[in-house]
């Protein structure tokens, strides 16, 4: 395993800084609209990263943690262009899945290891932020504080069975193509999970929960169907994450279903948590890293969702802090 990152601008200075910080592996996505992606574009991006000693090994599909609405596919300004795939049967779903299959082909031809994506139709959910260390702003979720006046989701309710029907349809369509082009498909958890069979606005979020992902990997058993394993999201889904997260890592790691790791910490647990700096949460991060090593995990460990800090370049400073933390943690674990 090794340090990696995502979401870094494509400019030369940003890539140079990454190289200087010893972050030599990256998940990078085109800034162009999805309809303009091509094998040549991905190759040019990979070669630019190569020139700084950085391996571009994965990228994100435009299936993000945003609310899914019809018409995304025809709106190139929407970063969740493929979001309607999980709204149910439609012409737009079929066109988007066809484009995903073409993107898988492009990724394979460009020499990328994998693609990352989200399965969610309500998007990334949070309540009012809270204050953390030194006045930093913490992304926070308290289920009981969600606005219950909104009623059923505008695009229709979807219980657990309905969501798994849509998920299974997706897997049967895309994983055979991933197998053909040897591209790993890493699914990120719905952030946050709210419990198996629980709903908000009539919508279930089974892929926010470890048990949901156990079913997910059974729906299509393939070495190319796995997880963009967000340790933070998986921790948010547990009653006692400080004790339970290690077994979750072992379950998916021993089955070789972890294709990438978002290495972040939280305080709290299911339906009541805040995201914090890696050194101050409820998870023993060194122990977690040791478990990844024990199960033979061999890919990127990357920071994610750093608390909002003060001053200029706040995100860059927060991520630089996290890179240093991961470097040091890896040295400890690798020497043990």
C-alpha cells in the first residue's frame, strides 16, 4: 500500500507540489464535460502526471455524491451527469449506462487501473456544521436534525429492495465490460448511511452500510467489482466505530474487494457524528493501517474530507497535514 490522493487541479504547480510532498499516485478526472472524454484525453492526462513522477491510476465517473435528477446527462455543467442511472428505468438511464461502458473501455485503453463512483440518489447529506480544534469547521450529521418537512423525494420513493434492483441492473450491465477491459470498479458508500432498511424522504441508503456492501459484492462476484472504501463513511455507519471498524476492513480486505481507501477519522457513530482530523477521532488510525497491511491491501491510502480551516489555501494546508500524517503512519506500520 502507498499514499495517494484525488481531486487535485491539473495545473503544473499542483502536480509539482504533490511530487515534492511524496504523493506519487493519484485519482484524476477530466475537467471537460463527460461527452468530450476520449482515450486520447485520458492518455494525455496520464502522461502529464508521468512527467512529474506521478502515476494516474484511477479516475471518477460522473456519478457523484450529489442529488440525482433527470436531465443530468444532457447538462454538461452538472458534475453528476450519470446520476439518473439509479432513478429507475428510462431512456436516459440506458444512454448513461452505454456511456459508462464506453468510459470503461477508454480507461482500459489508457492504462488506468480503475474507476470510482457513487450510488446515491439523495446525495451527500449533512446537518449544521460544528466547531472543532482551534475553531475549525467540522462536517456534521445528526439524523434527528434533518428537515422532515420536505416529504417524499421528488423523483419518487425507493425502498431497500427497489435500490438493490437498480444496483443489480447496473452491475449486470457494467461489470462484464470492466472484466473485458480489466478495469476495477470501486463503489463509494452513500454518505452517510442511516441504517439498513431505514429511509429519508422515502429513499433507502443500503450502500451506506457495511451489510449493504456485503450484499453488493455478492450480487456480481468479480475481481473487478469492489469498493472505493471510505473508512470515514464505514465508521459513520457503526454504533461503536472505535471497536467495529477493524472487522469491517478485514471482511472486505480479505476478499480483495478494497480498490482504494479514503483514510479519515470521525467522532461519534451511526446517525450522529462529526468529521475530524486524522489524529483526534475515535478510530485508532495506526491500528486501522495495520489491518490493511495484514489483509494484503496493495493500493492507495488517501486523505479525504479534511475539516475546514482558516487562512489562505485552507484545503491545501489541510491535505498537506494529512499527507504528512499518512506518511508517518505508514513508516510506523511498515517497520513493525
